[in-house]
C-alpha cells in the first residue's frame, strides 16, 4: 500500500506537469490562431461528450506545420541552430579534453580542489556568466582594448552581436558539462595500460590516440549530449551575445510567443524542435542507464 | 609523488584562466566609479549603494528566494521518493516511462519546458504568479534531485537495509534510520542543486510568472538586454560571492564528515 503511494506521488506529479503539458503543446500546434483568450481555437468541450470530441478532432489540422515550411525563416533557424550546436559541441570537446586530462593526471591531493574549481562556475548564475562576456567582447570592450594596446590590431574587432560571440558564450558556459564526464572516465583509466603501450614501442601521442582516447569514449558521448541537446534550444546566449543576425530556434520560439503572440505557431516550432531532439535524448538516456547499471 | 607534466600544467592554467577571467573582470568592474563599464575611473562602492536603494531589485530578490526555498524543498521530497522507487522499487507498470520522465527534463531545452507549462496553467485556469513558478521549478528540480540521490542509492550496500528489516524494523523505520542517514549528503546536495537552479532560471520563470511576481533573473535580463550596467555588475558580484562561500563551505563540511567517518571506521 505504502509502496503504491510512494510510486504514485512522483509519478503523478511528472505526468501532470511534464507529460500532459506536452500533449497540450501538440494539441495547440494543430489549432488555429484566434483573437480570443486563450488566442487559439478550438477548445476541447468535455461537456459535449463524444460528439464534442469528434468536433474537436475534426477542427485540428497541420496548417501551422505547413506554414513553417513555407516561411524560410524557420528552416534557416533550425539549420543554423543545428550548425551552431554541432560546431560548438566539437569546440567545447577540444577545449575540455586537455583540462579533464590534466585534472586526471594531476597529483591525487589536488584533484578535489580542481574538481571544485570546475563545479564552482556551474553553480553560479548562467545568466551572469553569459552577461560577463558582454563587457569583454564589446567594440570598446576589454578584449579590443588589450589587442589594440599590444598592437595586434588597429581597428576594434566586431565580435559582440555576431555568431562568434555566441560560440564563445556557449563554449564558456557549457565547459563544465563537458569536463566533468570526461574527467570521471579519464580518472578511472588504468595508468599501466599506457605504460604497456609505451613499452611496446608507442610514442606518447600514439599511446594517447590508441589507448586513452578510445577508453574515454563514454565520457565523450555523455559530455557531447549534455552540451548538444540544450544548446539546440538555447535562448539566453543568442539573445544576449548574438544580436539580430544570429538565428537560433529557441529565440524564434520566444519571439513567436512573446512578441507575435502566435501561440499555435510557437507550439508547432516547439514540436519540431522536440522531434529533432528525441533521438539524441533517447540515446543519452540509454547511455546513462547503461552506465548506471555498469556501476551498480 | 608524480610530477605534473609541462603540457598538463599549461592546459590546466589556461583552462582555469578561461573559466575564471570573465567573472574576475565582472567583480573588479563592479567597483568602478564610472558609469561606462569598460573604462576604469577609480575605486568606488557607489553601485552597491544604488543597488540596495533599488526597491524593484529587492522585491524581485525576495520573490526569487521564497520560490527557490519552497520549490527545492518540494523537489527534494518528490525527487528522493522518485529515486527510491527507481532504484529499490522493483518492476512496476510504466517504469520505462517514469525513468524517461526523470531524465528528459535534464536535457530538454528550457523554452519547451516553459512553453508547455504555461499552456498547461492556462488550460486549467491557474493564474500566473508565485505558485505557478514554484510548480514549474519543483518539476525540473525534482528530476535533478532524483538523479543525484539515485546515484548514491545505487552505490550503497543493500544488505544494511535488509539487516534492519530482519531485525524487525518496518520498511519505513528502516528507511528513516538506515537509508536516510546514508543518502543524506546526496539529499542535501540535491536540495542545494534545486535551490541554485531555481535562483538561476530565467526562461521557465519568464513563461510561468505573472506581472506581480518578477524574479531576479527576469529583472537582470531586462536590464542587461540592451547593454552593460554597473548596478548589475554589483548585483552579480554579490551573487558570485554567495555561491563561492556556499560551495566552499559545503565542500569543507562534507570533507570533514568523510574524514571523521574514516577515523571512526579505523577505530572500530
């Protein structure tokens, strides 16, 4: 009896506040925009019984999805989000790997401190960390001041409000998400395997490439998913650093909802974004469960 | 002791410089006299004074703290129950769906979560305000709590619980006197995680808040959208300082507890 209550409590909470809202999003994405509150029709009228349900179903259509294919803004936004997410995930991996590797090879008594240093930015506000780059990347900002002072450039570089600033912002804010899973696989790695490889005539680089890198695969996969999936729907970074020329789907959804007040189209944008993310999310979940079983 | 190689030392130094430099600059410039954030005009604490006279920020901070405390507490209860069910609950109908609903919000883009929750609140006719933000934050925080607590549950020895049951404890007593003390560090970090996530959230709060319940991130976002403001630098510095103190003191207390436990184990 108690067991059932224990299961039902979190289960019903998630069904009511996670699953049901998605069904509503799907329903509204199939509805039409209307000048009413809420600004869409039709509404499901439960008091009309089965007939009301049939009327409701017959009024749903795919107009919003057709609309998304006709306006090339949406296509471009999905493609540009995909490109930004893929490229920034790879850059984050390249930046994070040496850090995680250095942490795993550091003397044992340093490791908890290094670990805390990586986690600390993760606990401080995401919004503030993105904002902190605004003063650095601006035209009269500190980076340009520095570069002009040391004579690398004469004219300030235009970085803020370009895609470059968005890449910097993503790599910066998502770095801990990549470092931590990489570190946890690299730390478990048996050092004698590397010694064996070197004894057998590998150079250090070959030993890294043939032994360390393949063995850290789990960490690479987990880290890449943890960066790629949320970046696809990122809103704060393009809104603060990207200016008007960086197109990302999270920002389009936001504007469709808050500025244009077109709820059905915003819902359709969300449904397609979710459809694009279902495969990586399921793969991520499999990977997590496999690891949990391996540990347990 | 193995010495750290030249390559590793360089990558660690550069990596941590990259992670910390922007925040250090932000804090330094919060003490800048000038209104222009990029020009240094001398030391001053005037922006902190301005900040504490700004009623709108103080109100928003108070809303944010109340939302964070309530939602992370609810999330800890629900998330711990979810973790227990996931790890110890055996098989039950819809378990795959359940674990899917635990993991999905961890990676789901905030815009989708926010939009879907808002549409739910409107569909059931719930007025937007503090309550709706609390419901939204509890939902995603409980998933983080569930993941943190379940990783602790997986790693601890189940025979301890079984021994308690054999010695005549009811399942609830066994949970309270054996399981809970062991998973307590994970439960506490789960609460802290939920608390910071709630403090930090902009997107979901923007969708689910009403006009009377603006949270601090919403206020900060609307202030910095157009440019850089020294007042926000001061506010950010305070928040960074609080988080730093919190994380360091938490890690020191857990380390002390671990050392004490090891000493006790050695003594017996």
